[in-house]
């Protein structure tokens, strides 16, 4: 997973072009990576990306679009993304009162 996070970071730094082009490239890459990882590994990558996106306590519309493209490419259901988002934004254990989080 660490290798993929590094790859993603280097890959995104090297990208240029319009936002539509970037999203198409991102979609292609996540679909390719999807076949190489387990579902748990993909969730960990998405969790790490959420932490990075929320570093400023806000997910911008662009970050939201990226999150949607990545989760779709990884075949992660919306309810799983929602559970990860709740986990990352929780301030207390009570905030995590979600049925899909242990």
C-alpha cells in the first residue's frame, strides 16, 4: 500500500493538462491498480487519501470529484466511503457510532 501511495503522489505531481484529462488518467490508473489490490488495501489507500484531503478540515469540490473517481475505480461502495469519511472526521469515539465501523 505504501508503494501505491508513493506512486500516486509522484504520478499526480507529474500530471499536466485540463482537469478532465487528469480525471480520465486517474480513472484509468485506479482501474488498473484495482486488479492488483485486495479490497482492504484499496480501503486503506482511500482512507489515507481522505486524511490528506482533510488536512485543512475541508474537502474541496475538486477533491470530492477525485474521491468519487478513485472509489469508483476501486469499486468501493458509497456506504463504505461514507464509513471511512465518518471515521476520519470523528473527534470522539461516540462520533464513530456507525454500524460498519468496528
